[in-house]
C-alpha cells in the first residue's frame, strides 16, 4: 500500500478518539453478479396491464480487509468493507 491514510475514529481498545492509521488493505473476495432491474414503468391505470421487461445490470462486488492501528495505544485490528460498483 503506497500511501498511509490517517482517520479520526474511536479505538475499540482504549476508546479514545485519536489518529487511526490504515496499515494494510487486502482484497479478500471478488464477485461479479448480474441483476435484472425493471425498465421504465408504464403510467398507473387500472385498465393498463403491460409486462415490463428487465434490464440486466452487472455489479462488481469486492470485499477488502483493512488493518488499522491506534496512534495512542498501538492497538491493531481489522475490519471487512464491501465495495459495490455497477457497470
């Protein structure tokens, strides 16, 4: 990881709001899913009954494991974050 990002969050160990540094980022899982989303809906009418076809949308799902370190007490922990991108 070329750059180290500093955040201001609470440490789960000491509970103080100090500088939390991201010390690592690792890709855990990567998936590609295809969702079918409805296209434009017809205007509502009790006499208007039409089947609406869906539009396929590709969604890239990536799970990252971030490693953090508290600048105050030195506690290290990791969290998993999910990133969804529609293509």
